[in-house]
């Protein structure tokens, strides 16, 4: 016998008379034959549904086509994407992001939530965000889900001003929730070039956007050990990374009231000078950073790094009490990175040699050869720095000739560092194992 649950459903109306009145009950039923007898199974009692909805259900089951109450074909005039909105807003609410902005619902809070969600779903300008929520150009259900109605772009800018005024309160909430004594704190610095003129922070500095023609601002982001943003601070555009780090150290201890913490930053930020001036011998302050290439080279030259051991484990802990007193040095080797750097160096060397061969040919040609030590030097100078390989090429220039050769010793010295990096920290072994230090 076939499964009755797989049989089609139909609408059945049952009429009963009681005290002169006729009562109609409407059911969704399945009808099937079992053991030679006709059986009826009631799936649902839909008697209480409105008449227009009952009509739609009857027509749909009878014809197999979507119909409206008057019998006309149903047409879809607009269908808005919703899954992405539900996923993003649901995640934001699950982590309590809206509560960090404001404890009570308000339009400003909803507008901020909309801007963040839109930035994740469809990154763009504030104007594109407002356009995406306008009734005539709506892109998804974001405005509906947040009950915003029509949104003007100026409202979004006003909401950002509202959020800026609450920055300190929001950061304090985040710090109280996620930062505890003894926690790891991650800090990094970046910059953005700037086209406005009103801020006192705008000035020229080291441009990570490769836009030295533009003034910029520098900003530092403070995160907990899981990478959750806690606070952001903006600095003048010419602020160096170590100076920004000094500022954030003072801020965390004073503003958030945390006395025991471990700062994690890159080698350009937590430098030896910063460690000596701001961290070393300060009670409650510890750090995790890395050595620059010259520091790694000095360890290799001093025989502190055993490459054979790294070939077996890719991680080894050493000490250097003379240059890094009281610190743990964790030497790591990434074989994939080592191979990548070796291949890249060889590619750049070959590209440099290809360009230099043209200069050699120009100096040796019979017709109008390149002559003069100065002229040859100028031509060589225009190509030698193109691939940043000058340190690996030996140049010989005379009045009427030019030759070059690879500096094998220089290349071998650099190759010895391929894939190597050294983490430095004052955190003791009983508090954090080598593997944990490297992961952080």
C-alpha cells in the first residue's frame, strides 16, 4: 500500500443543520483506498480562515496555479532579497551590537545598524546606502526589517554625528565586556589619504595608500585577543607607528583601568626603543613583537639559530641575554614562505639582468655606442633600482664599457633568512607556551 501522506490534498466542505441553520465546516483532506475501502484523512480544519483566503486555497488546489480571490492570475510586482539581510542583522543582534550603541531603540540606532549591515552586504557610499533603502530604488529588505521607512542621505550623516558623540561610552562598554586584567591586547596602525581641509589632523606622512601627493590621517585600532575592535583613535597624518603605540599604552591603562596586560604588535610598532622606554620594567606590562631582519641576521651570524633544528620542527626557542635580556626569542621557519621568497628573488634578479643586458648591448654596439662613465652610469641608474635588486648586483662602469655580475655572498646571506621570523616576548613560559605566543 502506498503512503497516504504522499497523496494529494483537497478541500472538503461539510454542511450540517442545527435549529434551522446550516453550518458549513471546511477541511483539508486526503482520500485514499485501503483494503478495498475508501478512507478519508483530515489534515487540517480551516473553517475559521477568511473567505477570500479559503477561495485562494480552493483555486490553488483545484487548478494547480496561483490565483487571487477574484479569479485573476497572481502577478509578482517586486521581490526583494532578504536572506542576506536576515543573516547580517541576525548576527549583529546575536552579538548585542545594537545594545553597545544605545540601550533603548531609537531611529539613530537603527540607521547606524543599517549603515553597518549595508557596508557588509553591498559596500558603497552613504548615498548608495540611502538609495538602496528608497522605496523606488530599494535593493533589499533592510529598511523594512529596521522599520526605517524612507531614508534621506542627510539622516545617515546625522546618525554618524550621533554615533561619534557616543564613542567614549561605546568603547567603555566594549572594554568592560571584553578586556580583563592579564588579557592580550592587539594594536595596529593604518592611514587614509584625505581630500578635505577642515581637520587639524590632516598632514603629509608615510602613505600606505601610495598617495604621497595627498595629506592624510593616521588611525590606530585596539582589539582584544579574539580580534574584536574595542577602541579607535585618530592621529595626525605624520604620526609614526611607535608614537601611536605609546599613546595607546597610556590610554588603556588610564582610561580602561587595566594594569596587567600583554600588548601584541608588529616589529614596526613595538620597537626596541618603545620596549625600553614604555614597557620594560613597568609592572603589569608585557609584550609580544618580532625582530627586524637585521636582528635576525645578527642571531644567524652569532650562531644562535640552528637551521638543522628548524628543518625538523619549524619552531625553536632561544635566548640572547646580551642583546635581549629577560626575553624569550622564538625562531620560526615557514617552508612555503621560504620557497616563495627564493622564487621571487630569482625572478627579480632575472628581470634586472634582462634590463642590464640592454645597457651592455648599448655600450658594445658598433653604431653610436653608449659612451662615457657618467652617461653609462645614468642609464644604469634608471634601470637598476626598478626591481630593488641593486644590493645583489656588482656593477663595473668605465668610459667605454659596462659589465655586471651577481653578488653571490649577498644573495646567500639573504637566502639564509628566507622563511625565518623571530618572535620576541617577555611573557614567561609558565604563562604562555611557545606555540601560543606564535599564534598570537
